[in-house]
C-alpha cells in the first residue's frame, strides 16, 4: 500500500458517514479518478478484516462492517502510519521537515545539503518548495527565496507566523509528541502553564479546539521571538477594538510572565499581537458593546429565519451564542488571525445546504466590518444555526408502507432520510399493521403497493428500489402537500415578503447560459464577468475583486457548485449569472421546492454549475 492509500484508509475508518470522492480528492491533493483507483486497492486489503467499501452515487464512500473489525483495521493502519511517518525519505515527511525548519523555525537551509540529506536531486527539493508555496504560503503572501547558499522565508513576520500556525493546525495531529519534537519540552510545558493560568484567573471554559489552536499559536509566537524574529514597526497592525480587552492588566501579567520564563523581550508590536491572540481565541474577557452588535445579530437571525422558512424558537439562546462568538471572530478576521475547524469537511458534507445559506446570512459582516469570511469561520457558526433550527423546526410525519419485509422497508426509509429534511419523522409499517397506526398526524404516505387508501393524506406510489422517477414523484408531492403547508412558509407568502417580481429583477434570461464550450473554472468566470461588464452591471474593478476573493479561499462547494463573487463597491446592478457546464444534473427536490428563497438569497443548488453573484445589497 502506498502512503497516500494508507492515509485514505485511516481517514475512512474513522468516518461515521459516507464521504464524497471529491472531498477525498481535495484532502489528499489528487483527482477523484485516483481516489477510485486507491479505493479498489483498499478493498482487497480490507477483505482480511471482513470489511467492505461501499460506494453510493450522490453520497460517497464508506467502510462497512462490524465495529470490532473496523477497530482492528484502524489499529493496524495506525501502526503502519507510524512506520511510514518515521521514514524520513517519505515525500510528505520531507516536505513537512522543510516547512518546519524554514518557515516555523526560521532556519536557512542549504539547497545542496538538504538534497544530499534526503538523497534526492536539487530539482526535487525545488519542486517541494513550489508545492509548499502553492498549498500553504501563497494565501499569506509568504514565499521562499533560494540563493546559492540558503533557502529562506520571505514575507512580513506576522504573515510568516500566520502561515506557520495555519500549517501546524492543518497538518499536525493535536498531540504532545510531535510538538515536543519541534519545539522542545521546556517551551511546550511553559505554554501549558500559561494556558492553565489563563483558565484559572479568568474562570472561563475553553473548548479543546481553542486550547489546541492557542497552544500552537503561542508555540510559534514564542519560539520565533526567542530566535530573534519580531513584528516590525513598519507592519500594519489593526488596533481597532483594543478597547474590547476589559482586563488589560491580566494581559500585561501574561506578557511579563512569558518574558521572564521564556527569557524573551517583546516589542510593542509583539505585545499588541499577543493581546490580539488572547482576545481572538477568547482567552480573555471581551467586553462586548451589545449596542454595536444588536442590529447586526438581529439581522443575521432574521436572514436565517427567512431563508430557512422557520421561526427560531430559542432566539435568546442563539443571540447569546452569537454575542459570544462574533466579536472575537471579527477581531480575528480584521487582524489576519486564522483559525482552523478540524471538522470543516464533515460540516460541508453533512450540512451543505445550511453551510451555503450561512455564507449568505453572514455576508453582512463582510460589508459592515470590512473583512473577509473564511470557510472555517462560517462552519463554526453553521453549527450554532443547525442546533437552533433543530430545536425550532416543524417535524413532518411520513409513513412508508411496504409489504416486502423489514429489509426493504429499512432501505426505503434510509434513502428517504438521506434526501428529505433531517428533522422529518420517517417511519415504516406493513400493510397488515396499517390499521394500528394513528393517521391523524401523518402528513404523507409513501407506498410500494397499489392498495387503495381511503384517506385524505397524500399518497405516493413508488417501486421498492426508488428510481429517479420515484424520487421526482415524492419530491413533487412533498413540495405541494407538505412543505407548502409549513407555518413559516405560509406566513412568509401571506405577508408578501417574497415576490416573483423581485426574483425577475435579478434573474434574467440574458444571464442564464446552458453551454459546454468552456473547459475550466477560470474560463467560465472570465466569460461571466465579460457578460456582466458588457451589460454595465459591474465596474472595471469587479474582475480583480472576484479573483482576490478566490485567492483568500476557493468558493467551490462539495455539490459541484461554485459561488464566486466580487466586492459590492464594484457593483452597479445587483444580478445573478449562471453558466452550466453539462446538461445532466440532479436536484434534491425539497431544496428545489424552496428555490424561490434560494434565488432570493443568491443560492442555487444545482450540480455542475458556476454561478457569479454580484450584489450591492447588504
């Protein structure tokens, strides 16, 4: 087994749900085709553990088998992974060591010496540097400079620290051993002492994520300071919001403690950055001026309610969570403090519709505070939204009638749960037990039999295997008879909050393209930007703002939809332009049933599309 295949196996063994091939491809920097080749290899390897790999269209890949067998395979995979990791000649290990030494530790290394150490050519090392630049450094405006004698990092100190922190959080397991290897026991233990002091002094609870992220941040910050790297006075440091720090004497105490114990001297700029880190990771109290955020948070929740067609019943609880999270998030965004959500891929997979909606809902933050959201930041708040919706959502009861046995019934129920709203109650029963069911609360019947039901409840006749025609019929009846009766939806329609005339204003035939002539995302984006410019919908700086946004984070989502967008200041007329690569796509109809809302919020769930959004709306 190759190293990559071992890593894929290790990843799949710990997943509770199906993982799309595209996510695996992105995670391991290969194509979906390569993933499927690797999966075929792994399938043979797993036979000895009585495990199988299941591949399902529109869902992904999952290891199937008993829990004890999965644990045995995982134990073996971890053992092999440790062996591979110890191999200094593994390309991933070589690249990791290059990054740690040059970027994290700030050591200049000789191109000749490093090539000899790893028994590879200079060209191979240069290729490694190019890979690291494109994968990890470019977004931070950091690069390598190669001379005859040394390879060094080039960039501002703050940007180099940001790149180092992001790399460690993304690639290194949250475990003491590797960090001790990199930074030494003394520094690691010192950071833990500081963290424990912060917790006890402020009497606060910190999640494991923030603890890990803050630990990594301090390790990089202190290590580089000890070795003479400081934030320069010429570097731009955003000092807005320093008044948020209500207990600056405590921050000063931490500074003095670190200077004494770590034997370092922090410059004024270093102290500002350290204070920012403490606030950004919620390590010190943030005195939130609620009047400053009241309108913002109220608008965010209103947007969420409108797009999800729901009334948030626990609004006070959600407001409290957002008041605690958003000020620190804004501070991070405005000051280039990047956080990493370790379960980002899982969130984007399991909650993709809500994750996409969250981008729109939170976009008001970008325009209000002049900052750029990231997938990681959005994903954290998506969880808050999901919890609030689960507590507030109206559950519809759907009854599956199947006379072909328990296995067939479970199959249909599981398939329906994968495509209908997660909060719907989907149950099954046999035809003979139908009389025992209380039908008063049933909203929809899905049946595999032609038996006539004398009922006012809508009935959908399907095959036992649920083909595309069955799905289309189910989605159609669900939309017309179940979803449309949702109280929030009726309320919204009756209050005339959504008008077709509004939709027609932004959705125009001249902006809809069903072609296949273009071959890449860039070609597609350039084509659509040209159209917008020809129609004088955007200003000359729109193209640059779109690509600048892409550099900060790819806007391609896991459902093969891309939502690139530009700076609202460069927009003349709000509009949506869509280009479709292929003529084959797949709808989840319950999403389509809310297509009005998704159009209204500039979100469209269609496969194989790139959509350019230009909006000067808040």
